[in-house]
């Protein structure tokens, strides 16, 4: 199933930098508002050690992870809901995604222009949320606190690269008072140094209320995505519509039991493989064989 998360925020808070770090896809990340006009889209694998282990015990030829689609949306400004700063166009992009990552800049750097002229993260959040509210957009939101201390550009590219790789940069101390003012769940991320990205991907996956189930065999081991609470036929639709429309039954084993057994056949011998019908609610970590 294809579900997407839009990366939003004020201009120059690090949205495109975060997108680049997540997707390793080169989109512009320049130091001026509205550099990004058309949204860029990147498909990012969800880190999951369970899939790696399943692939190992099945000696699979291919290993295919679950994915999250991230959409880099241009910066919003106050008045966006009334068309300010191409706001109508950018808000239309937000309407098309299933959830929102709201990037909040919490670092000081005089070389990075702030659209409001000063750094005030809570005010920035309020601006974005008000514009979304005025535009009648209410979607699940995860706040990403950009902690980066961005180094000023050096004319010497080698020197700049050395700074990025070797200088010990300090993260802003985030007070409990600031945390308490955040209107929702948050993740601290440094997109320049790549810290917190795996946690962000997993948290984004959870934000969409998704779970993972697996199929495994010699050809491939694969992580599949379905909505939490989905029945077996509905989950099977992620693989092919036939698994929903022609569903007969599913053979299911919990991931932990399959790993303990060492193979699907041995798990079956131990009675750990269950036969489930149309009403079975798929659980995160289930390893399933669908029968149609």
C-alpha cells in the first residue's frame, strides 16, 4: 500500500536537508525561501532487523523492506491559507499526503536566514498550525526538532568537508519547559550528521498507524505494510488483490516462534503455525502464507 508523509515547515528550517538525508536524493536545499516549489518524492526503506533475520534463515535470494514515501513540500509562511508565498499551491500538496512531519528549527545560525527575523520555535509551530487550521487541514503530525549547528560556508570545499566530518558539533539543550509546549509527539534529528534518521523513519511509519507482516521463502523475504487492525484478507491486498478477493485461509506464525524454530517447516512440526480465517486480525510481526 502506498502512503505518504509530507515534510512541512517555515522556509529555511531544514526541510529539504532532512529530505536529502532521508532519501539521499539531491533536491535543492538553498539558503533562500521558496527554493522548493514542486514537491520532490522519495521512497525510504523502514529499518527492521526482523526482515534481515528472516532472510537469513530462509536463505532468500532477495530481501525487500517495507517503505515510507516522503514528500518534500516548500516552506509555508504566515498568510499561506490566503495565498501568501504561493501558499495555495503548497497547501494543496499537503492535502495529498496522509500525514505530516513538521520540521522545527531550534539552532541559531546568523548565516541561515529566518523568515521571521528571529528564532522562536514555538511561535514557528503556531504559525504553521494556524495556517493548516485555516486551510481546514488536520492530519496526524510528528514534530521533528532540527538540532543542527550548521557551519558557515567555507570557500575551501575540502576544509568544509573536513569540518562536517570531524568537528565535534554541540546540540542545543532542549529544556523540559520547551518539550511541554510541543503540541504533539516529536523526534530530535540532526539531518547534517544523520543522527536520529532511523528513529524518524520508524516513528513516521507508526504515525500512519501501520504494522508490518512478512512473507519469507527461498525466492524472497519481504516486509509488507498494512493498517493496524486489518483482517487477513485486507492485509493480503497489500500483496495482490487476489489475496483479498479469493482468500481461503492463511497460515500464520509469530516472528519470534519462526526464528526459534529455524524454519517454517520446523515451526509447523512444533504446532506453532496456525490456520486462520477471514476474521483474523493480523499482528505486527506475523509471518504469513496466504492460500487462495
